[in-house]
């Protein structure tokens, strides 16, 4: 589940009932200074009272309001979300005396919503300021927490700007806790003290929000997958989900990362200390960390205090879709509860209960999708925490809303791999998402997908393992171009079919031993939908993951009796002659040797000089046996290779080849003794 699991550093008992001595900076404004009880007495029956956000929630004011002997009637408390501001009894039940309207169901509100005390509003937090300004969301009173005033009478909203300026602008009454421990954040976070009606001095530590590390391998694997697709120079949105914060620890080797985010946390500190976070490539506000609120430790707050590196801004400014889209390589990470096989994502509901909220994920996902080199990422563990349910479903369940439309989903990441869905058909989406599911749920998902008509009846399910991201290998070929060699996925079917149709007739004939006009679904699946037990396939791709083009494919099929494997290759004509075939063969040899295979075998047409060259460049021991219409190659992994004239005589005997040629891919054909 998408939960904000943290260790809360709370010092509620330290909140002095007796007002602290008046700070010298408040003396010019002494007429506005009062106690919490006196300030809150100005709240009327039926008022809509806004409560400040996150770690800047005005806890003294909230506690005083909750404990008033005769509280105002029919008051509604409105907030984005709060951290440790509302009490619970020993049984975990909320003790609040008021009704609440909230845009995020966090720890403070989880029990209260079950008790029927909360109205959850499922809308983008970036649109809330507009609704407040129009009066469609009512705000009569604003309770906030601010820093001490400076010499010019300006206080800072500190660690939470978010939607507070909109609430202040609309409220008839503004009551502020003035706290010397609140950092003075820079950016658009200041407020002149004349706009505050009542000043309530407090002297308590600002609430800290310390995330407990998540050691589970599933979460760490997802975090590594996410980190693996984040490039140098990317601009990051971090969000509230735990996995996004875990991913940042794997980015310390990147260069010139930037931050433009609704939220920042302690996870950015190692990136700053390591020099990875410079903001040098950002399009808007280069070299600055832009955020709307901070949830973290005192170390983060001290880093923010008076530091012009940080620009804290209102949520509607940070989440402006045009600003997000303009950022260089914008990365948005949303953590979800579930996704169906068409790509609909639920991020605020699970099992009929509300958890978390929509926040600003819609703006960031859509903005990142339009950013040059951007990556909108949805992540989740493949199963619920107890492993009893798959989060990847044939259809979202009753009580699960499609909070992210399937048209807005690009990357999906689980501990079983990465899928890219944007622009893909329902069949392609279902195929890719099934491969991201836990293996125990894949057969059921596959059967349901066929029942729903998402998959064709002749498609089969072969792969029941996690995608081995560690087997991805980026190499540079002889002509300087780079390709990624990776294990094939069943979702590669269309890419392999496209590769096939770029082959020449001669290439097709030497590959299939017959003239073939096209590949059936069963045939193309045989080349990528493999079980990785006795069937293994690799593809070579160029370009980004979003627009990756398959330019080469290789596979081997193991004979358990001989412990040898049959091999086959396809290489795009534009990529022949640069060593790609040799690279694919070497990758397969490495894979096969780790699994204890003895070697490879292949039947080759006598005129297929490229395969003969591959044989020479491959495993060291090669045996050739000529039949009536083909050459049977046996390549063993261990003994030393024949060299020089020995190799030339072997090829001539097996094939009748007697003069040096250049193959269609531009690589030398079977070499002479002086090669």
C-alpha cells in the first residue's frame, strides 16, 4: 500500500501552556500578540477553518481548539494533509471533535475517515488555490505557523508554502503561531506580518518527518530499476511515495541532477553532498531546488534556513503544467496501489478504503510526458504486502478508482521489471504488464486477458521469472554506435516483426531456410516469448526506452540430451558489418556458459558466410560437418580454436568456399591464414 510510514518526532508535551517570553522581533507588533485561547475565540459557529500543511501544521492552535471547553459549533477543518497534529486514543481511534475536509488521507486522518468524520476530496492539490479564490472551497479562518519576522516585518511560511497563500488571501481571519524554530525559507514564501490578525508565540521544535528505511528487496529492486532509467541532467519530482525516495540513494553517480518538485525530503541531502544535485541543466530556475513543501529532519530544515539554493513556492506555481513540461528531462514518480491490464492506475484507494491522495501527480505525470527527454513513472510492488493479492489486475476492483487515466501512463515499474505503455495497444499493454506481475499470478492474469479478448487465443505464456535488469548491457560497436543488449520480452513481438520485414530476401532465406513473407503470431512469439529455462532470447535495441528500435535478435534452444543449444540470429541490414552479430553471439555464450551448457550447434546454408564468420569469432572449438544441403556447426566452449591455415582448410572442406569475399553485412567472410 502507498503509506507514509515514518517515525514522527513529536514534542507535543513540550508545548508550553504558558506563553514564552516575547521575542524582541515581535515587540513592534505587540498589539497583535495574543494567546491561542484568545485568538481562537474569534472563530464563529459554522466557520470553515483552514489548517496549515505537513510539518508546518500549527499544532498548538489545533490542540487548543480541540480542547476548548465550549468549541464553536459546526466548524469544518480544511487541510491538504497534516503531520502529527491530531490526537488518537490508546486504541488508535481519532479523538478530534470536528468534521474535516481533506485532500489527502494520511496518518492523521486514516482513523477519522473510518469513523465518518472526514470528507475526502479527490482532486489535484494544484487546482485547490483556484477553487479557494473562486469561493468554491470555503475558507473563513486560516491557522498557520510562521517564522519570526525580519527587520522589515516579513515572516516566512518556512517548510510549507503549498496552498497556504491561497487560504490566507481568502480568509477573513488569519491566526499564526510564530515559532523561532521555523526556518526562513527563500523564494515566494514570505508574508508581511500586517496580513496576520493574531500572533501566537510558540517555542517548540518543528515537527520532523523521518522515513524509516525499507530494506525489503522488492522495494530496493524497484528503486534500482527507477534509478537505472534516470539520466544525467534529469530534473526530479520526488512525491510522497516511499519508493521514489529510496530510488534517490542510487543516483549519487549521476551528474547535474535538478529538483522541481511538490515535495523535498532528506533524500536529497546525499545528492547535494556528493555533488550530483547542481540544477545546471534545468530549464526554469537553473541551479535552484524548487519545491512547495519539505518533509524531513531538522538537518533538512537547517539546510533550507536562509539558503538561496532553495526556492519554496506555492503549489499552483510549482505544478504549472507548462513549467513542468519545459523542464529538461523531467522525471515524475508516482507510487500506486494497483493497475489493470489496460493501464488504468489507482493511487488513492485500496480495498474500498481511501489512502493518500491525488496530490499533484496528474500535473507532474502529464508534464513529464511533454518534457524533452522526460520520464513519467508509475511504480508499485507486484503484490500486496502479505503476497496474497496481485496489484496488477484484469480490471480495477470495486472500490478502486482510475485516478490516472490509461492514456497518461508511460513507464510502469515493479520488482519484476519495466514496461513502457504509452502509444501501445491493449494487447501490447496486457502482455507487458503480465510480465511485471508476480509469477504466481501470471497464469491467472494471462487466462483472464484471453477471456477479455486482450490477448489472442494462440498466444502462450512462457516467462515466469523476474526481468534480469542486471543482464542489460550497453556496448559500443566498431563504427562507434551504441546498442543495448538485453533479454527479450514477449512484448518485443512487434519490434521483432518489424526487424524481420527489414531483412533482405537473401537474409530471410539464410535465416529460415525458406522464403518467408511474414511471421505468424506463433512464429514471432517463438523468438521472444521464451521461458529462459531451455529457451533464451536476446535483442539489441537502439534509441530510448520509449522509442527503442530492435536492430538485432538472437536465441538459443537447449537440447537436454546433448546439453548443446541450437542458435539463430537476425541483424538489421543497416546494422550489419559493425560487429553486432558477434556481440549478440558473445552475449549468448556468456549466458550459456553460466548455465553449464557445453556449446552451440547450428545448421547453416553453405553460402551463409556471415554465420561462418560468427563461428570463427565465437566459442574456441568449432566442428563443421557438410550434409547434402547445409553445414552443421558445433561450437564447444572449452578447447582451443583452430587458427590460420587450419581454419581455412576446415571451412573449405565443409563448404567448398575457396576465395575471400565480403558478406552482406560488410564483415569479412571466413578468413584466410593471414587474418
